[in-house]
């Protein structure tokens, strides 16, 4: 008998992008939804998760996200059903701060595609542009 020690996924974070690509291909084909990728913030979210269920839990998460997704690119919001290992401490914020953070997160998840972000926020593009100006939001520069 040969014993192989395979460390848990939480100790092999560098394997997550490869596994996600594999599972995306598998479940995109099975569901004919053709989800192509997970954006950078989505991958960062998956890498920050503790994965107590190991690779099987990652596979189930990708399958669920593909099935429920309305986009060809998955983002961190598509994995919001995963409960973080440590719950963040609630910090009271103003409605204005919450609105700003929400708009900024949606823009990032949509890679600053204004049309897509406005659709998710259920507002028109002109309103979104006014909010971007009001909160002085700026698209991050790529290095």
C-alpha cells in the first residue's frame, strides 16, 4: 500500500486558478452556459476562502456559480454564498458610504462596464455616471 500525503487546498492556493479553469470548462459544457472565466476579484475571493470541504467544495462552488450566473465571467458576487471562515466585524456606516462601496464593488466586478453595472444596479447609465462623479470613483489603472 502506498500512502500519498496531499495537503489541503487551503495550503495549495496556487492550485485554485487551475482547478477553477478545469471546473469552468466541465460545467460550462454540461450546462451549455459557456462561462469563460472568473475575474481577478473573483479569483482573489476564492483564494482567500479557507476551503474546509477541500477540492470537492471548490468544484461544487464553481458548478453552482456557473448554473446561477447570468454572465460569461464570474465575479466575487457569484460566490457570495460561501461563508468566510471569520465573520467580519460590523462597522456602522452611513447610507452614502454603503451606496458608494456597493457601486464601486459592482463596477469592479463588471470590469467597469457601465452598461452591465447599470443593469445590475437597476439604474440607467446616466444615473450611474452621475453617481460615479458624485462619489469621485475612478477606474483603477492597470500596471
